C-alpha cells in the first residue's frame, strides 16, 4: 500500500471470550457483573410494577425493587490479547427467551445460586447442561452469610463432581474474580483433555 510504513508494527485485536452470568430471579447477576466489570456496566433494569405481582415470586427477596429485562454487560481486560465479555441474563421466566440469543458464542457460564431459593437456579443449570456449555456454580452469600458448605449445595443441586461450586459474594470484586477464574480453569482443562 502506497505511503504505508512497512516497519510499523501491526496491532491485532484481542481475543474475546463471552461468558454468561445466569441464575434465577434476584440471585445477584446484575450485582456480580457490576462488581467485577472494569467499565460502567450496561444494565437494562426496570422497576418492578404492580402488574408483575401475580407473575414475580418475591418470596425471600421482598426488598427487590427492579429487574433485568434484557441483559447486563460488563468487560474485563485480562491482557493485551484477551478480553472477557460478561453477559448477565434476565432471571424471570417471562424473559428466558433471551437466553438462547445470549448463549450464542458463549464459551462458558456462571450460575449464581441463592440457597434461600435454590430452585430458582434449576432452569439455568438445565439450560447449560442441555447445550453442553461448561459452567461453574457461585453460591451467593446474601448479607455475607453462607449457611451451607459448597459440597452440601452440590449435593442439593445434584451436580456432577466436575462442576466447580464456589461460595461467593456477588458484591465483592475479588470474590467474583475467583468464580470467573474457576470457570476459565475449567474451560482450559476441557481444551487440554
């Protein structure tokens, strides 16, 4: 190309890894994406309304005032050559149709679990198992409490031994980082085997 400097280094775009953060309604997905993202996260939060009272089960999360209606998005730069894109899924059943589109191109997922309502995460676990998308489980300790050890949660959810289960706090960056590292380790191990 005329006028180009042949000695100038070319800079390649970094590789990107798409990770989903999923789970039931009110388990902390938006909080996790926001806690660990290096950018101000994109959020599609809308207030809960009277119209949703017959649809939304607020048992155990009565203080919840808003909900994700499409997705949350955050980014973590690992290095010059690797960037993680985090996509938080909506938790309410009426928005689950979004999951299929969000899962396209995802290499792995974090399923957040609230032990006060573990059944709210069954759909996310089933979704990733059916699609063969590797995942880890983060047991979000609300109010900093973890009333059950990780192995008890694994047994309760009938998870295979190869699915990492980690106690975490979705409000704390380091805790969220550790869950994501466990997922990346699982992805690397699967490629290596």
